[in-house]
C-alpha cells in the first residue's frame, strides 16, 4: 500500500493468537532499530578488502530492483505518480533502487519515532475471543503513550488543469526481435470514504471490465491493437480513488489509435447507454460477493479490516464499507434508473481533465545501462572515500557479516511467548463425505452450512487426452466459458453467467498418486449459485460442455494472446515459481503436466499456437473440438457438491437431469504418457536485475520413506536456515523450499536474489546443517506449531468440500491424515539430524534451474540457456 503498512496476525488457537498479538505489538512499537538492522534490511555498502569493487546490498534494495525489472509493476508505479505529482502518492513507497542509498539510518529511525505511535495506529480485532482480554493486551503496550498529533494526514491532490503524458523505457532482451510498447490511461477520482460512491464505482468497473463481454474490455481486445489489457481498473486503497486501463503488445504506430479507442468507447457508452444485461449481471455478481463474503484462503477478518481501512484511515467511519446493507439497497434503488451509470462515466471519465497517459517503450539497452550506471555510481563513491572511510566501510561490512551468522541469544529467544505441545490439537479435522454413482459419474456430497449457496465442481479426466494434446488443456477454462456456444455468442453467455450464477471458472488439479508414477490430472469447472438457481447453473454447464463453439478464429486468437501475455507478465514477478515448476517437472508426471499447463513450457506452446492459428486454423479448431469431445464423458466425470442436507434432494434431482445431457464416451484410453526430460542444469534468461535460483532432487529415488517430520523440517528450513543464509546474509528478498509428500520432489528457490553461486552453495550445505543441528525444546515446539497451523488452516465451506474431493481422488484417507499428524507431533531432533543424511544423498546429483539475465548466466558458466523474454 502506498500510504500504510499493515501488520496482520491470525490464529484459530486463542492462546497462540494472544501470543502473536503480544509479539507484534512489541515489534511494531518497540523494534530493535539498530544501524546494523538498517544496513541488513535496507541498504549498505559492502566491501571486505580495499581492492574489491564497492557493492550495495540490502533486502529492500534487492526487492525493489526486482520490482523495477517487471514492466507491469513499473507501468503501475509510473501511472500512480503521474496522477499525484504533489502528494505522497507521487513517490514510490517501496523506494526507487536508484534513490534508496540516499536514505540514512537517522532518517529511518526518526520516521519510526514520528509515525509508529498509537495516535497514528488503527487496531482491528475480529473473532469470538473475549473482548476484555483484547483490551488487557493493548493496555500493556499503549498505557505509556500520550495522545499526539502524528502529522500524518495526507493532502488531497489538486486537480490537474490539463491531461499529462509520460513516456519511459522498459527493459527487453537485446536479441528480442519484435518488442512492443504498452500503455495505460489513468484518471483521478473521488475519495473512497463514502460507501455508496465506492459501490457505484465498483459496479461501473465491473460493467466496463469485469467479464470477457464487458464493453470496454471487449472493444479493446477485439480491436486487435494489442495483446492484453493493462491497468488494474479501479483502485480504492488511497485517499482518492484512481482508474487505469490500457493495452500491452501495441505497435508504436497504433498507440494513438488505441488511446483514442478508449475515449471513443466511453463516450459511446455514455451517449448510447449501457446494456441492461450488463447492469443486471454486475448487480448480481456484486451482491452475491458481498453476501457470500468469501475471502478464499485469506482470513475473513483481515479482509474486512482492509475494507475498513479504506474509510477509517482517512477519518471516516470504519464500518461504512463493512455494514453494506444500507448502501447496497441505496445503490440498487438508483442503479437501474436510466442514465445513472452513464452520468458517472461523464463526470469521472469524459469530463475529467485530471488524466494521464503513460507509455512504456521497449529498450534493448536500458538493462545494461542501468547496470553500468550503478557500477559508475559505486566507483565514484569509492573514489571519494579516503583511507579512513574505506576502513570504516570494511569494518561495517565485517561487523554485519559477524552479526548475521551469530545465533540469537537464548535469553532473548526465551522472552518470546510460546505454546506447548500439549496446547496443540492432536486430532485431524474430518469432513463428512457421501459418495454415490449416478449415470456412470461419481457424485460426492458434503452436508455443510453454506448460507443457501450451492458449490458445484465438475472434474474432467485429462488422462483421456493423448500426450500431444495436454498443453491445450491450459486453455480449457477460457475457451469453454469465453467463446460462446452453438446457442449463444460469448457476450450473451457471459451476461447469463453473471446474471444467473455466482460465477464459474476453470482450474486444474494435478497431483502425484502415492507410491506410483501415475498422477491425478483433472480439469475442474468450479461454480456456485443460490440454490433456487441450480437449474440455471446446470443448464449453462451442460451447454458449455456439450455445445461449445470454436469456429470464431479471431476470438480464439484473442484468448490465446491474453493467455500468452499473462504467462509473460508473471515471469519476473514470480520467477521463483517458474524455476520450481521447471525443476519439479523432471521429478514426476504430475509436475511435468504442471509445467505443460502453466510453466515455461506452456509459454513456448502458446507462442507456437499463435503462429499455428494463422497458418492452419482448421486443424487447430478441429483439435480443440476433439479434445472437448474426448473429455466430456460422464463415465469419467466426478461431480462435487457442497450444500446443506435439506437442500440436497432438489439439487440431486437437477444433477440427475444434467447428467442425462452428457454423452457416455468410449472406454478406450490413449497410450500412457511419457514425460520428456528438461535440461538438468538450465538458465532461463530474461532482462532482470535480480536472480531466482533453484535446485531440486527426488527423495523417494534414494529410498526415503515419508515421515511426518519431513513437513516440520521443511518448514523449519524456510523460517530458519534459508531465512538466515539467503535473506539475512545473502540479501535476497526471500528463500524457500518445498517437499511434495506424494512425488518425493524436494526443491529450493530464492526470490529477488543478488547472488547465484552463493545460493546454490547454501542449498548444498543444507544437509550438513541439519546433521549438526542442536535444537532446544522451544525451537522444536515452534517448528511444530508452524506445521500444525498449516494443517489446520481455516477453510470456508467451499474449500472444505473441495479439499474432501481432492482427498477422494488421491485415495488419501483420514487414517493416513491422522498418522501423518501423529508423526508431525512426535518429531524430535533426531529426525532433523537424520534428514540431513537424506538431503546429502539426494542432492549429490541435483538439478539446477536459474532465472537470470544472460550476462549472469554466462558468468555462472550455465551452458544451457533458454530465453524467456
């Protein structure tokens, strides 16, 4: 957030929750802000010998170098700054890496003393914990303070008299043959503190961009002027809301036309009116989301807190945006009145001169220039230092390195409140599931209270596909839901989904099977509706599954280009994910499919597919039709329903009618898949200022048998060893590892890492670290608490029902779950030490994958280089 920092904690264990609140209050109001802490987390000059090159290190410094390596992040930042030239929003709250070294320790410390005061804090609790205990916790920390004026009020940005235009370069590879600009148009809007105003703008945003058929999105995509949408639409987390929309992948000569298309479309909608179907769909979706209050895996209370801050932080009522019933009814009463949304378009967009256009132009030299300029700045700094100052830099560097490797003092660790093993729940949480066969399909039901909502998941078995067809499955969700059917075009279909359901989306389920080289590979259509809408939902699902229409070449091409853009956009911000997916693909069939559907290999596939559409569209269309016909087979189908028992009879009757509409396919299956092996040691190259360094091996291949202690150890390595070595000592923003308990794949990765070889050395040393580790009982208990917390993560009804379905498909019984939990709770130091031998044996011949710049790959001696961007 550009104007606040949130420190959230959540737990389902009351004692643990109170401990966390205690620790966070202490950390926020009484942090140990030392010069060394500032150097480690912020920035510092690094020099171990006078003849060495001067370097800059620091966690935040490297984090922001990663942010500025992402064109989409850069576009968003420049867009915000262009709208707020005179306020705090006109500065990068994370810090521009060029200017971060201008920040001093004294400024940092003074900032905390000025603004980290209870008078400047907003404290929010959510849950059924005793209110008086909340105040007792707060009193302990707040009683020493007096009320002050922190001077943190943000001034409103004065209106711009004329629109502005900003152009900046963004880095592309030197050998990129056809780099293209991206742009966005941005407007400054009103304050988000009035619920009716916010709701109206959120509805308008959904109307304009919320679905594939939304008029502004549709016009931009169908224009063919760009490959995908840029800009995030409506932004409400600031004193004044903002709106941003544009295109990426635009030819330079088409930039003006694309910009004017946005203005013409908005004016046309204001003059000719917005379709009633679009308004109805937006209202239904918006109200459904408000009433469902489904925050997914994010704690619901924290979601409400962030909503409250949109008003509370700016002096308005924190409940204004949470207690939604009154403003919702007020908006519903005017939303269908003629001209309501059209008037919003005129006021906030067409007649609003506080507007900017931001263009990012591709530049093959800017990455190299940035690197060279940094070297020159550091050389100039070093040249200005006298002998005494150089010795001070060396002394600071060595002192910091010494501090970073020193363990925390036992008496300091003892001050952190901690649960005991006896405080942890020993039994798993069970979810009751009923299974039956209906017309050849497996139907699972879960009797859970859902507040009148039916959650329905339909799983298609990807094992029905031939190996060469697997990459196409990445497009299934889009082509089934966004191309239309033989009965209606995609605009009418999108409007129908928005009006009659709570939403439908596609997602793959890919997992190894226990003790097997085979996998579970399903494509799910996940959907929801109010129970009275069940037949409407099932009619839509039947239509998209049995009567898809792939004939529209241009629409299919647009979908493929959007998918390609999404994959390319994610590469640098999620480089660690690309590296880990690529590495694991060598370990098991399930991971290989993940790489085909969402990894680097998927990106290469869609790039080839764009060409194939132009060269041989009939073959592409025929293949998609064949794939869907193969997958839609009720004999290989699973339906997963989550709904209370009283509603089930009527729902099941509708399901029975739905299954009658589906074909019963052939029992003949294609030949087993034979996953191809990717390069063992590989550099994935892109124009990035930081690295993402990965390494992987398979523990089952050396005979390791799963024990629950492995989950505890993996989590401990992330929070202790990798935190210290990769982040604290190495200066990366993060380090992580993962262990797949079904495939045996164990992988390391770093995030926004200034190092490469050093991180690989850390991974290789992990086994010896564990072999020699001596843990106190408190440290061991802390590791157990983290893993049990993950096992017991709060789930809403739809997540519970889906988790149960996944366990059914995996054959993962409650008895096996309880055994694993028992092993987690029985973990000892001996398990840690023994696991060190396991890692040493497995990683003697590990696979390496690194996402970095071509220059870094060459310097590291990585011969196999695969260009991504």
